[in-house]
């Protein structure tokens, strides 16, 4: 008689959002946020693969199409990194937050746990003039707050990325040559900041399945 075998099922991590979610600026596909998070989960005993649906240049208005493509893949976990382009495109915070809320709700309805990384603090980007940093920081904070409230209300786990912003402000090497997108080293910082929340989302899924 054959004893029952424990079969490790590979978790599908869908990555949605903008160029940071996509990995623009990384030297290798293995250095992107999705790849790093999948590797960290696998190393911790939860085999995972990342599927990237993010689109460089996307703002929150592009999430609906990404969600449609992602839900067709039946992901176990979804990560949304969005907000930088909402800031540069001057999308009103409440509008961006409502679009994010709709995306989270759709992913949750499809059975995925969702992790949201709110808008980054664009004031740390090297090409932002010093005289504009306070205004850019205030705008970033306003969007972060609106996104956090909307996403949490829709059932998302919210990642705390505040420390990574401080790291980027202190270390120019965390930016790629375009001085806007992260370098491979920068993506390592972001992935490290996201990992605790991603692991919490995986744990939450395991208690409901």
C-alpha cells in the first residue's frame, strides 16, 4: 500500500503595476521584484513562480486590463506596485485610489491574496530639483494615504516601504543609469521590504484553503 505523499504545489505570484513592478532598470530578469520574491518564497519552503502582467509607464488607470489578464492565470497571490506614474501624470489621489480598490476587489474575488505597495516617495529621485522636494514628498504622501485606505478596505495586505525610500535617498547606486528606475541593487532593497508582507499573505492564504 502506497503511503500518502506530500506534494509541494507551486504558488503563482502575479505581479501587476508599473515599470517598478515590471523590473525596468534591473540588469537581469532574476533581479526584478517578482523574481526575487518568488526565489525568497521558494527558499523558505513555498515553491513559487512569478508571472508579470505589469506594464512600464502604467498608472492606476491601466490596472483593469492587467487584472483581466492576471485573473485568467488564476494566481494564488497578487502583488500590485503602482503610483509613481499617477503622480507624474497628475492623476487625482482619490481617483487613483478608487481604481486600485477596484483592482484589489477583482483579484480577491478571483481567489487571490493581494499585496499592495503604495506609491513611492518620488522626492528621493535624483533629478527632482531641491526646491520641489517638499511638494513632491507631500504629493507622494497624499497618494500613499489614499491608496492604503482604499486597498486595505478592499482586503489587501499593505506593504511598508518607508525604509526603502530612505535607503534610496541615501544611496545613489540604488538607481539605474536613468536616475529614475531602481538598479538591480535597488530592486533587492524593494524586495527585502516587501518580503514580510508577502509571506504574511501566503500564510493568510494557507489558513483559508
